[in-house]
């Protein structure tokens, strides 16, 4: 047990350093530089170096006890900033998922939905036409690809990421008759370990992207004090958004494929179908699973 707790403490320390201390220290460094340069000397390298030299000289004259307390206070401040970024990440997640107040979400959701509907209607009109040529098929394929870039199902959220996750729920309901709000916990328990680990890994990447988005927001606020930090905010924000999109696509796609491959396992476990039955779930079986998992709710 001593060895176990020792290793656990080591892992926690490593995680604390990587998630809180180092990003927090970097932010505090930029904050310190920005507080000294501000707008008047925003890009004055010589002034920045002179100012930092004076700061180092002042710190060098501190007594040992004061230096120790200063280091401890710096680490605590770095951890506090890291915790603030972690809390702000929850807000970034809600924004990316499109869970906005209704008045704010209505217009962008409508615009995305109208664009998607127009592309799908054009595609269906061409598909109904007689004597389809290679050129017509190319146009149909292009319309389908453009619609899929907007959303894989009819848009319901103001953001691409939000619609990417909503599409899984829509596909689960339309194809298999599953209400994933109630069915997913049961499916998660019967899914193989390697399936859950893959989905969790993609979810971890999405969570990491939201934290990076939170740091971008903090650096954006710091730009009010020191303009160059705005460039850091833009770079971090773009990188976080791209990572968030890719991880959301991976997680939602893995969840969809998991239902395709292992939805039958849930039906067998709940007694909806026999062990001899093979193939994907039918909508009738999915509806029966939903009734069981909803428990009359």
C-alpha cells in the first residue's frame, strides 16, 4: 500500500505540474511582462529587458525567507490561474456545443438549417431526374459533401460541434429507434473495453481542447493590458478550435460505429432479441430497448 500511495502521489504531482503549474506560470510571466510594458511600451524589447533586469536585481536583494515565500506564492498563484482556466473550460464547452440562450442561438441555427435544407433539396431534385449523367452525379456528390460539411443530420444547434454530437442522437433514433439520452448509459456498460477506451480517449482530447480554449480566453483578456498577448490568444484559440472539431468528429463517429457494431449486444443482454439473432438492430428492437431504458419516463 505504501508503494501504491507513493506512485499515486507521483502521478498526481505530474498531472498538477502539466495541467496547472506550467501553463499558469507561463500566463503569470506574460502578465508580469504586460504589466510592466502596457500599451506605452508594448513592443519595446529594450525597455522590457531593462525592466526585467531591475526586477531580478530587486528579487536578488530579498532575504532567503522572503524568496521562499515568494516562490511558494508564485506556485500557488499559478495553480489558482490553472484552476480558473479549468472552470472557464466548462463555459467554452457549452459555447462549442451550441448550448446558448435561445435568443442568441435562434438566428445562427436557422441560417445553418436553411443552408443545409437548400443543399439537400437540390440533391434530391437531381436524384429524381431521369437519365442521370456523369456530370449530374458529380453535382449530386458535391451537394452531398457540402451538406455533410455543415452537418451530418438536419442542423439543430448554432455550432458545427454541437450538430456533430446531435447527429449521433438523430441517427440513433432514425436508424435504430434508440433514444440515446436514456439508452446510452446501458449501452456503455455492455460495450467492450476497447470501444469504451477509444471513445474516452477522444473525449479526453475534446476536454483538453476546451481547456486550451479557456487559456485563449484568458490571454484575450490580458490583451486589454498588453496588446501582443492578443496574438497568443488568436493562435491558441485557433489551435483549440481545430483540435476541438477533430476530437468531436472522432468521438461522435466512434459512438456511431459502436452502435452499429455492438447495438445487438445490448438487445441480447436486455432480452429484446435472442443470442442467435445477428446483424444490426431493427427500429422495432431499438424502440423496445428505449421503452425498457426509459422505465416509463
